[in-house]
């Protein structure tokens, strides 16, 4: 357990970079999904 903690302390910047990149990827994927769902045919408001 101590070796994992030591590794995490030594590679803190790398871990932060990985989490940041993962967050950006999730954001892009969710944006694409939202755009796909928003492109349904619009209903006429006059009806």
C-alpha cells in the first residue's frame, strides 16, 4: 500500500493530466450525444 501512495505522490502531475484529459473526452462525447438528440424534426407550433 505504501508503494502505491509513494508512486501517486511522485506522479501527481501525470495523474492530474490524465484526469483532465478524461474530463475533456467525456465533455466532447456528451456534447456530441446532446447534438444528436437535439436534431429531431421540429413540430409545427401552429398545429
